[in-house]
């Protein structure tokens, strides 16, 4: 079965236009509800969201769909994506839903689905839900007496706060540590500062006043400049920048310099390997991770195993191989001992616990390798399919030949936005610049034609 609605991270698009309309959300609720109805028990679905204005449209539409399918929706309100995954398991729900477009601007929204085990759905499950949506569901919906009942989970935030605090040892205290936390005016705007403060940190909160339109707007992990500046201005030990649904994180050291997901994975991997906690002798990441990470892990006797882009593909490979650490350069960090999906706040706490134990400044403790020069450029394609063009394929092959064995070229269509991402990395920055520029120019020529 072929998926048309679902991309690499659920369904995503501009709010109030297909596929992110109330009508389609209603259909998703009915189809997903029917797909996960098994047995005679009262079926439950946990629904969370970020702070986008369009959440007020999508949430009730999904709720109506699940009620029509006979499911009881449990409304958790604004919470990070990993909190919804956790609550789905904790409440023994049959399904979890996060309404969010992650790091995208407020105009977009999305629907992410989690199975009863708290993991994102497989391609096959998403295709099966789409197939139901394409058919006639009327005969399968609940009779009047079997309709679901919606309720609100009043202690949802408190449950997640306590859960995430337990991801680090109880002996760890953040007393005396000043932390800047940028919540992107998103889903973690309440819980993230609360967690850090309760663990003893002095907290400088940024972007914690959502208005429905300012999520990810000049803030968060996609725009970390304000966080970096605030670290220096406040003399903080570290800065933390989450994205709109708080499943990814970037860090700033005490000088305001950024630390990406590759460095975060390297630090945690070394610490866990030294303490005997790392499973599988490897870290799972995507094709986007820097060659510097791969060489660093190889130097300490560990492997880097790569997947296609998308944190759910990372998780699938981790489960397949029994690994407990993986993630993406963009800041999705998955720690299987603590959760089923990327958790930006939990990853930041893990770093803080390592730093606290080491006594070293963040700049020294969290930059274990020097990344190879890497350039990534995004090209808007406006619905075109440039990667099928023979001229562009020729330009890509020419770039790969120029890079040789000293680097690599990666070209891929975004699974969440109408973009083609052109990336190259290697030892020679001037060569990388030239290779990426040539490929981008060829794609832009194709799109303009």
C-alpha cells in the first residue's frame, strides 16, 4: 500500500488547506480509531498538541472522529510530543495523537500517531489508515449507544514533569547551575522551566509566551541566536533550545557557541559506554550525521549505524538491533531506556547530569570531536520533481566524483516541506562549496524552467 497523506513524520501541511483541514482530521480520527479498535474494552486515545492557533480546529475534529469510532479521547492539552508517547503507554491507551508541525512556522500543522506501545506508527499501519479513509467507513462506526466520551486529563503536565525528572539519577542536583531555556513559544513552555527549576537550576526562560502565532518565530532550535546571546548576557553555564513540540534540542555552551545533535550523541555515547550502559555497541543516526561523529565513535570502539532521515526510522533500527541510543544531527535524541521517541528536555537533562558529574565547563565537556566541514542548502521546488531529471542526476554524479573518498554528497527531497536538501561534507571546504553550488544551480534551473 502506498501512503499519500503521511510523510516522514505523520501528516503535515498548511492549516485549513488540504491535508490539514478539519474534514481530513475528522476522517483520520475515524480511520485510526477503527484501525486500533480491538477487543471489547473501552478504547482510549490520548490527544496532545502544541500552541498553534490551528490546534483549536484540528483537536475537536480529531476528537469527533474518535468519538464516532467509539473511542474515548483523553485531552492532554499543550505538551511535548514525548509526553504524549509516554502517556499513551502509561494510561494503557490504544492510540496517541500529537497535533504539531514540530519546527515549522505557525501556518503549518500536523498529526503524529503513536501506537499503544508509544512508538510512532509503521509505514504499513499509516498506509492501512489511509486505505480506510479512502473507503466507506459509515458501516463500521459506533452505534449511538457506543459513541466515545471525551475527557480532559488535568494532571497531564505534572505526570510528564515527574517522568522526565526520573530520567537522571536522583543524586544529581542542578544547584548552582544557571540555564537559559528557550521553549520556542511551543509545547514545553510550562513544563521545561518547571523541570529545571525543580531540579535546582537557576532558570532564565525565553519564548514562554505563546499566542498561537509565534511558535518557532525567531526562537527555538531553528532560530537559536537569541538563546546563544542570552547565555552570554546572563553568564549562564548552558543554553537549551527546544523546537515547537520539544522532541529536538540544541545546546549552547557558556560562550554562546552551538552544540548540535551529533555532539550530544557523542557525549552520551562515551559516558554510557564507560559506565556499561550503552547497548549494541553502536549509536544509530541518519545519513545526515557528520563524518566526524562516525570517526570519533570508531576511535572509541563504537559504531555509527545510519538510516534514512526521520527519527522514527532511527527508532525502528534501534529496536531491530537492540541499541538504546540514537538520534539526528538536528537534535532528535532517542534514549530507549527513557522513552520511545525523541525527547529534547530529557536529552538536555542527560547532558546536564554528565556535566555536573565531570566538573568541566560545557565547552570542554560537550565538544568531543571536530566536525568535518559540512554544507546544507535547501532549494524550494514548488511541487516539481527535480531529482528525476537527467541533467540534475549528471550534476550529482559529477559532484560525487569530485569529492572522491574524502567526503560525500547527499541529495534528498524533504519529507515535511516542498524542498530538496543538498548536502556535502569532506576535508576541503572550498571543494564542498563548489560541489553544492553546482548542484543547487542545476536544481534551480530545472525549477525555473
